[in-house]
């Protein structure tokens, strides 16, 4: 099996701008995010992409619709961001004021400790890995794009680099960034990582 994957993070929302934790909350792109999508579209305009997959949140669907206008797009709920539970909608400062012990505990062991009313990284990894395996099995010798969130991108990149998920915070996918992975016989090779060179502000 050989497949090429364009792994893309959605563009900016108001909560990204305000640095608020956002997972299942269904936000639209802001104007900057829409402009980022148009720039990604120009960057990828000459690429042959056979199929596009996206999280079912508005910000990813809207981004994918602008970037890949006219291509079939399949929405997959399992490509959503990790569920932040009680941290949802809060800034780092607000979380540290309201839930300092819980937050530090989660940062120390995010694999096993689920955020109250949310998920652990193991929960996220399980659904993302299962979804990616299904996507690759359905797209042998094809080029596909996944438009998703920082968490799922971190999982896929950690696995491709054979990193323990404890190292997940060492990977920081920028908004509207592109990474490219080639899969040969199930093994991934990163050809491009977190590229935003096409963005002009």
C-alpha cells in the first residue's frame, strides 16, 4: 500500500485568537481563518487530491470547503479535537485560577488522566488511530487530505516519528499548517512538517 497524506490544521477562530481551549464547541472561522484557507487553496491548487476528510466541526468543514472547493469531503466525528471538558472555553490563566491541581495533574499524565467531563490522550489516540487506519485502507495508491485539529495531528505525527505519546507536547502544529506524510506498506515517512511558508499574514 502506498498513500500520500496532506495533514492540515484548520485556520483561526476567535477562541484561537483569544487563546481559549476549544474542542467540541462548534465555532466558525474568523476572517483571518477564512483568509488563511484561501491562501492554502492557492498553495495546493496544483496538487492532485483524490479525497478529503475532515472533523465534523464547523471550523474544519468551512476550512476544507474553501481549500478543496469542488472535491468530495467526508466528515468524521472521530477526527475531533480531544474533549477538554471543564477546561473548554477557558484561557490558561482562567484554568490555573479555577482548576490548578487538576490542570497540573493532567499535564503530568495526559495519557491516563481524563479531564473531568473530557478525555485522556489515550482516548483521543484510540479514535484517531482507528480512523486513520480506515482512511488509508480505503485509499491505496491515492493522495488524500485530512483537515483536523492540533490534537489529532499531534497523535499522527508522534506515531509516524515513533515517539512515545508522552512527548506529544513537543509537537506544535500551527494554525493553517500543512504536513505531508507518505505511507508505504503501512509505514509513514514525513516529507513536510508544519509548513506555513505560504501564509502572508
